[in-house]
């Protein structure tokens, strides 16, 4: 990678890492589901009128929009709102790589290598250490919700892989249109009109700034720049930079929010980042081809793995 491209990849990781600190600040201004709805509303408008029509089928846009926008970010924001620290959230969410690998085995027929299985085990050990650390200082319910958010992220990764969008920015902008109404409906149902109206009436520059950052910075710029890099470099070259996200997340939370980084949290970080690296950067074995019935051992069936979509 050119030095400028390396700097861009590091910048994206920094924007995504600091995003967790910004989310924590934003949750002081908005109820979590309303905040998440505003994030996607501002990310989608007016960009959806500038990126052109969708380049993949609507079933993938809706599927990713529900899994990523409604489920993943809804659970993440609620988990952080009830006490899960932003820095720890940035770390725990990285277990999405393990969920993605597990779902790929179950749904796409991938065969994990021994190194990848070992990486999953190491990452899950890191989750266990992080749970012990959080259980000693905060509510485990928030921790569980963030782990569930990581699982939903894994589902959206599988759907995105099936969609294979040729333009990641176009895809992300259209995906951002899907969660707005469901999140607003859930906010009205669970958080109430009065809480939502009070938050919007008391909107100040700080609250508006958090919405703009998570929408335009983390979503539009982050996914746009990341997709631009993936179009110019192999995924195995770009992907390792995502391991910097919890580094920036935990550091920014410590600097700006005063979150402590305990020895247990350092241990969890080492296990999670190391396990995720082994899980994410080790290619899976291709699915074994099965010989056609009645052909004995004389022929090999080179048929592609069965499709999991409804086409």
C-alpha cells in the first residue's frame, strides 16, 4: 500500500474507534433508539439522492438494513446506554469476526482451518475475561447486549458477502434508508413520545455534533473510504487495519471519558485482538466437492456450493 493509503486506513480505524466515545456522549442527549434512528436518517439524506440507484437486489439492502441497522446498532446503543463502557464496547464488538466465521460454516459451507478454530477459541476466551472484568464493575446485561450486537453484525456480514455490492458507499447509503422507520417506531413504543420530544427540543450543538459524527464520519466517510481501499488492495491487506479500532476506542474513552483500563481489560484486549486476527486473516478451506452418485471414484463433481439465497 502507498503511504497515503496506509494513512487513510489508519484514519478510518481512528474514526471508527473514536465513534464509540462519541456515541457515549450522544447517549447523554438522546434515548438510544432515537439516537440510532437519527444516525441513519442523517447518513441517508441527502446522500441517497447523490449516489445513484441501488446496485444490488433490494432483498440484500433490506436484510442488511435490518440486521446491521436495527438489530446491531439498536442493541449496541441500548447496551451502552445502560452502562456498557464505550472503550470496552469497541473491543467486545470485534468478536463479530468469530460469529461471521461460525455463520459462514453453517450457512455457506466453509470449512475452518485449525488455525481459524484456534483463533475463535482465543477470541472467546477474551470475551470471557472481558465479562469477568465488566461483572466486577458494571452491569452484565449491557455486556450481553453488546455481544448480541456482535452476533447481529456477523449475520449482516454474511448477507453482505452474498450481496457482493460493487460499490460499498452506494450500498451503505441505501442500507441506511432501511432502519430509520423501524427504529423510530421502536423508539416511540419503548422510549415514549415524551422522551423523544424532550430530546429533540433540547437539541444543542453538542448533541447535533454527535449525530453528524456518527452519520457522516463513521458511516459515510468510514464505509466509503474503506470500500475505496478494498477496491484497490486485497482484502487481506486492508482488513488488519480494523484491528486498530479497539485501540483507538479504548484510548479515546480513557482520554476523554476517564474510563479506566484494568489489567483484566488489557488481558481481554490481547486475547480478543489476537484471536480475531487469527480468525479473520486465515482463509477458510474450500468446501469439499462430492462425486456424483453412481460415478464411484472415477469422477469429481465440480458443482459450486449450494446457494443460500432464495433466487
